[in-house]
């Protein structure tokens, strides 16, 4: 078969034009606000006006810790973590963005969601520096792992993507391989607290690099930051915190995008 250079170049040109058109389409989508369709200013995906209207928790009212809110204190009575920082209740639009990232691979949301996590983190630090003398923030970040089979099926772990982005913004050390999930249980979505706790019992392990009986182990600091996308009953974080505290960690702060709350208790008064 004779090589036709003209047809080849025409095909290459056509594919290039298709690629350029697709790139322009993505760029246009990113420059339009997800919520109102208006032009974005300082942040891709959302305009400054809609950004200001997001239903974020006011951490300054809560002294940088949602556990000081009685409603959350009752919701998470047997928690193993010491502090909770959350961006928003599990409600629109952040719950939608979490699902779009987690189940549809909408990766352009990672930077926006990472920015929201960092915004709350800075708010917590500012408040703690004002009211808590001697407060020492965590210096190492861990993320909630998923089982390798689920990672292979989905292609990514959304908590890991968010942790990478947040760690860059916060200039914090991130240990992505410190935790492993060893049980591939069914999805926790929709499960009761009792079922979640049962499913998660002994579901995680610490990498051998951090085990106490390893003479060459890497030491985890006394205070660790643990990132998850959504906190519902706290069962996942509790199981990881139990493991970490068994290996010398003294204090654990959990940071998440969303916290599931009763419909009539979505913001502290």
C-alpha cells in the first residue's frame, strides 16, 4: 500500500484541530462558574460571588474545632480523634462536587476542593494562635486509604488527590503510603453506624516502615493530620486513629470536606 503523504498530513491536521477545540472547550468550562454560569475571577470553576455564598462552617465561632459544637459532640460520642476541621455540612454544592470527583473522575475539582480545605485550615490556625497558648499544629498529613482492588477499579483515591493538593498549599509533609487498607468491604455509603464499625474492624494497617518492632522504622510525630472526604459516623477515622494511637501517636486532627448532620442542624447558631 502506497504511503499518501497528503492524506496523512490532512489527518494529522484534523486531529490537531479536534484537540485544540476540545482544549478550548475545557478552558471555557473552567472559566465559567459551575453554579451561576458567570465568569470566574480568582478561582477556576466558581466565581467570587458564589464562592462567598458557599455554606462553610465558621470555625472562628467554634474555636477552630467542630467538636466544640454540642450537636457534633453528640453525633460523634466515641470518637478517637481529638479535633475536627470540616469545610461544610454535606449539602449542595459541595456534596455534589464530592460525588462528581469520587464517582465520575472530575479531576478539575481537586484544586478547588483543596483550596477550600486550606481556607478552613488557615482559619483554624489563626483562631488557635489567638486563643490557645502553646498550641502546636500537626506537621504530618495522612489520608484515608482505599483497598488496592477498589483503586484499580476506580483508578484513583480521591482522598489521596485532595491530600496531595492540600499538602502543597499548606507546605506540610505528606506520607501517602503510611496507611494501607487490607479489607475490601462493601461501600460504606448508606450503612448504619453499627454496620460501619463492624465492617471497618481491623480494616487498616500501618506500613512496616512505621511499626514499633521495626528497628529502622520511621517515627510518626505525636500530632498527625488525617484527611478524609466525608465524615458521617466517624467510624473510618476512628479505626485509623485507634491504629495510630497504638503506635505512639498522641493526638489526631481530622480534616474533611463534609460532615453529615441532621437536616435541622446544619450550622451552629
